[in-house]
């Protein structure tokens, strides 16, 4: 493990433009369960997973019922969102924010909707599956905060007349174009991609490492930090896997990068 951490520190220090992709494994050490790990939400509750696959269709068919479910007036999903709101960033989130501070990490592209990367101080964050902190209008694409709308009458409507939904991408829902384009641009630009706490099985997000690996003229180093090997590991897309907890490995990497930085004169 130590030698892989030293290798990652050297790769990061030699990179011109490093980005990091993250998934639910980043937030388990903040008390938020992941989805497909051994105690994951989908691993342990197949009914919840099935409902998640129907959620976008529910929004399209009956937006008022969608909102009742999302606000916890029906079902259990609202409680999950309340759990996310209470969570705090962990040492892994803070380490990525520090690497951005050190000028080494240029962008975080996260699948997580919990907002813990911005809360930890990361500034250039692409929330690929959206965020529970915002609402979005699928008709005109505009986004707003909860403080800007009234939830007295459901569903809330947009000034354009469209129906607002959580700015969260549900299964079967297209990734908003602005987010998709920004993420692909970062993947094309990077010469190092760190991939932390994701099973890398949900598309199109799981395509980004391929875009980084094959979509560029020069080579890209792809490093995984994950509790278990993933298809990226097994198919040789990543150059190496540092197996373990993001909340332990990332702070070690950040500390070594900080220590090896030339002292500012
Ligand atoms: N440190 C490192 N890895 C961890 C940790 C940890 N502390 N905790 C869990 N993991 C690993 C798990 O072993 C698993 O491989 O993180 C991965 C999490 O995978 P998933 O639960 O599938 O989460 P994710 O990849 O983010 O899921 C993608 O699926 O349900 C949808 O929209 C949801 O954004 C989510 C998407």
C-alpha cells in the first residue's frame, strides 16, 4: 500500500491536469450508506432499488406524487435525503479540497448528490447526478434553490410554466447537457484521473475513464482508490488500484503532496 501511495504522489506531482471522479464510497465514512457495497442500500433493499428505477417515470406521470415521496410525505426516500442533509464531509473530502488548494487537483466530478465536496471546500465541482440542494426545470433547464420556490402547492412550477423537480438525476433520466459536456471536457483535458469510491457500473458516468484513456492523443494515468476492485481494475482501464478506505488513503496522499511541494520563496 505504501509504495502505491508514493507512486500516486509522484504521478500527481508530475501531472499537468489531474481530475478526480468520486462515488458513494467517498461518503460512507460520513455515515451515508453506499448503494452496492456489502451493506449498500441496493444490496440490502431490492424494493428500494426497484422504486428508484421507477422514480423518473413517476415524476413524468404524476409529479405531485413524486414530490410527496421526495418530501417524505409518502415512502422512505424523503428520510434518506434528510440523512444526506445532516452529513458532514470526512477526511477524504477534505484531502481532495486540499489537493485543489495545492493546485494539483483541477476538478472533482462526483456522482454524489450529498453536496459534501463543496461543503469540504472544493470549488470546481461537477455534480454529475445533480444535488439535493437544488431544483431543476426539465422544460427550460433552469436551476434554483429551495428558498426560491414555495412547496405549499405540489408540484412547484417554474417561471417558464414547466414543472420543477429535484436537480437529481434519477435512473432513466438523461444527464443534463451542460453537466455532460463539462464532464467530458475535463475527461479529455486530464492527464491523470483519480477515481475514488465508485463501483464504476453506472453509465454514462462510468464512460469517463474511457474518454480519458482513449479520447486523448497523449496517455492518461488512471488511479483507483476503492475498497474493492471494480470493472475498471479487472479490465485494465485503471493503471493501479490502491485498495482501502478513501478517508484514510486520500489524506495520506494529500499530506505527502503537501510535504514534497517546493517551499514558496
Ligand atoms: N473507501 C473506499 N471505497 C469505498 C468506501 C470507502 N470508505 N466505502 C465504500 N466503498 C466502495 C464500495 O466497495 C463500492 O465499490 O465504493 C463503491 C461504491 O459503489 P456504489 O455503491 O455502486 O456507488 P456509486 O458507484 O457511487 O453508484 C453510482 O448509482 O445508485 C446510483 O445514482 C446512484 O450515483 C449513484 C450511482
